[in-house]
C-alpha cells in the first residue's frame, strides 16, 4: 500500500490498489450495513429506525438540546435531521420548541412517551455487544479507530 502523497511505481501494485480485497472502505461499509441490519429487530419493537434510535439516545442524555447541537453530535445536516425529527414528533416522542433564552434557537424536548421509550431500549446495547463477538478491549480499539477515521475525514 502506498503512503500519502507517494505513487507506487510497480504497475502490478497499482493494479492491486483497485482490488476490492485490498480496500479498507469496503469492510467498513459492509460492517456498518451489517450492524444496522442487526439492530433492526430490536428497533422494530420500538418503532424506530437506526437514525431515530441514535437521535433518541442523544435526547435521553441531553433533553432540551438545540437542533443545531444535535446535528453536530450526530454529524447530520439540517436537510437530513429535519424530516427525522418530524417523524419522531409525529410518533409523539419529541416536541420542538423555541428556546426560552433565544427565540431563534429550536430545542428538542422529550415527551412522556419519549422518556418511557428509554426503559424499553435499555437492553439493546448489551444485546448488540453480544452480537459483536469481540472482547471488551477489541470493542474499545474498534471504537477508537473509528473515531480517529471520523476525525481525519473532518466529519
């Protein structure tokens, strides 16, 4: 594999760079898809998509967060976040309100149903950790490497 900014001179190496088996992106992509599929049966019981579940996790931790801050935490732009929040609002889990401190800022507040949903979701992280089939140290390393990649891509 070549280093950043250098080109391999051997044409055989250049050709192999385009081999799917030599890519890092493909296993990451496939793992992300497999992970989301593995969550699906648990989330269907809560009537949530994976993106909605991530949103609810942030709200369970930061009830009253601004829409802007939520987007930053989830690495989502407003074009993606707005329809997601509308669906959660229509399900009765969240309410969007104006901030008491600054009316230009929209904040998200959990409804009683949204708060109660946390109890139903409480077992999902442990169930998913078992599905990973990794040791605790391996899970920590995987998370650390993913965060490093995210940081390097500036997401």
